[in-house]
């Protein structure tokens, strides 16, 4: 059985949880508290020298880190990964972008504001415009499309981007300013069986 080491406050860890639950993959969840420094212990570093969650461990002892690498491996051969090679590449395009241009603003500001309890004056002022540009890029992609990579069904790109977009308000971003993104969040939540975090009565879902 796969063991998943993750912190429930982490969007990156939630991605992995959603995929295993969506695909009914047997697993054991091992809670690791990053705020208490549990990713820096010798025992954890023996599992993942990167000192990060999530990480999965297989029955044979092999481990895999980095959320998007993990969900790509878990979902191989499932409906969450397009068969068409170009559509798959578009999915990966968004997943790479999520880690480089989206998470680095929205997730970082959320963590500093919510968990480090920094005031707005203490947080890099460029994170707000950077995060808004990321949400705006998603907005443009979702105009006329139900799913972020433009296909007919949800893919790993949607799960990857949902994790921190859904929680963007905790970092001071108002997703209601991006109606296509707002509606997409509700669609993804419905597809994954998640509770709605945002009012959706006025959004086409």
C-alpha cells in the first residue's frame, strides 16, 4: 500500500490526496506537521532528502517527491491523463506553469499571511500583482472552456491548479473578480466531491 507523507494545510499535499481518492487507490496517509519542523527531522530526511512534503513511499521502499511528479505517476493510464500526446503535453504545460508562476505568488502569500501571520507590510508587495496576473492568465484560458487545458474532461492540470487557486482568498486574493476561474473552481469541487469554499449561486457551473 502506498504511504503518503503530507501536511493537510498544504495545497501540494491536497493534490495527491484528491488523486488517490478520485482513483480509489489504496493508501495510508501519514500526517507531517511542517510548522513544527517535522520535515527536518533525521527520520523524515531519510525518506525525502529534499525535506519537503508531499512524498510517497511504495511497499518496496522506493520514494517519489514533488506533487506534480507524484500525481502524474499515480494517474498514469487513468482518465485524468489525456491519451492524445499533444493534449497530454498541454496538461503538462499548465502543471509546469503552476509550480513556476502560480504557486510562487499565491501559495507563498497564503503561507506568509495565514501561517506566519505576517502583516501586509511585511510581505513582498509584488506577490499581489504577480498572483493577479496568474489568475488573469487562467481567466483567459477558461473563457469558453470548462477545463484549464482546453479538453473535454478534467485532467491533472485542473487538480494541480485547483489546490492553491481554491485557497487564494486566504492569501488576500479575491477569486470572485475572475468569474471564469470562480466557476471553474466550483466545477472542479463538484467533480472531486469537495465542499464549496466560495459562493457559487451566481456562477455558471
